C-alpha cells in the first residue's frame, strides 16, 4: 500500500510538472497550461488587440486554450 501511495504521489507530481504550449492566429496568442489544466501564462501580441474587434481576440484566446487542453488530454 505504501508503494502504491508513493507511485501515486510521483504520478501526481509529474502531472503538475507537465506543461504544454498552444497558439492561435499564427502565434499571435500563446498559452501555456500545466497538466492540471491550470493556465500558466497567456501572451497576446499587440497587433491582435483591436478595440473594434474584441470578438476576434476572444476567439483566438479560446482556440489557444482549447488546443492546450486537447494536448494535455
């Protein structure tokens, strides 16, 4: 039982340490997410920030986050 617990603890540490990066809009929006599906970082290039087209930025962020989730799964 102790070995199983140690193995489980090790697996959980590995999941927490795992990170992936995904991007959208040709790299204009980049996200980094860890194995527990927590957003570690979000980078947005200035060129994609347009106050008259917030929907496009929202779509790019959503696409990048969803791609990171797929990579973790």
